[in-house]
């Protein structure tokens, strides 16, 4: 897995070059789409953790009420 790390870094440079070429030609939709993808990948784990935490809290609360 660590052997592929330099290749992954190279792909990021290729994406950056593509975005720069598109922006220089006046097309900003690709850059906006890339930014939305980054935000989605950033927010997804936190949203999933909040949903799991909510159901865990609700389940614990119902079990506590049933015990009384």
C-alpha cells in the first residue's frame, strides 16, 4: 500500500493542472464540482457519526425508561 503513495500524490498534481487549465480558459464548473466533492467527503463521516450517536442515545433513553 505504501508503494502506491507517490502515485497518489502524482494524481493530485494532475487534477490540479487540469483545474488550472480549465480556469484559465474560463470554465469554473469543474473547480466548483471538485470543491463540492471535497466538502462532501469531509462532511460524510461526521454526519454518519451524528446519526449513529442519535440512535444510540435514543435507544439508551428508551431502555432507561423501560427499566423504571
